[in-house]
């Protein structure tokens, strides 16, 4: 996984990992270290509400349960839309020299 994250820019990541010593939380942390800003979608066999919230709080863009993989495509599209919006906001602030009108809500 680390080689793949280093080798090319990622638009999203949804690694499949079956290793008891290296779980989704580990994969999420590694992706954040090696490819910051890349949306990570956790795909898991089972996921309770508490675990889902923990993944999202840790920075996962979304999660999908393997029994409902039809939700993967919409999750990827949402994650990419969020990333594009954030990238556009960063560019806009950069172009404005870091100063945006107070009317916009930015400071």
C-alpha cells in the first residue's frame, strides 16, 4: 500500500487489506501520512455505528460495508466532489493572497 501511495497521485483510496495486525485504522493513518488530502473510503465486512464514527473522526471520507458495495460508487463520487471543492477553495484563497472579503465568511 505504501508503494502505491508514493508512486502516483491518488484521487481516492479504498485499500483492501486482510491482515489482523494491520487494519483499516492503520491503512487510514498510513494513507494520511503518505498521501495527505487523498480521500480514503473504508470498506469493511461489518461496521457498527461507533466504529464508523471513529473512522470518520480519524479522517476517512466515508465507509461502505461489503454487503452493500453498491454504495461504493456514490461514496467515491462524494469524496472526489469534496476534494475538488476543497482544492478550489485553497486555490481561491491563494489567488486572493490569503485575504478574502469578510462578507464571504472567510478570514
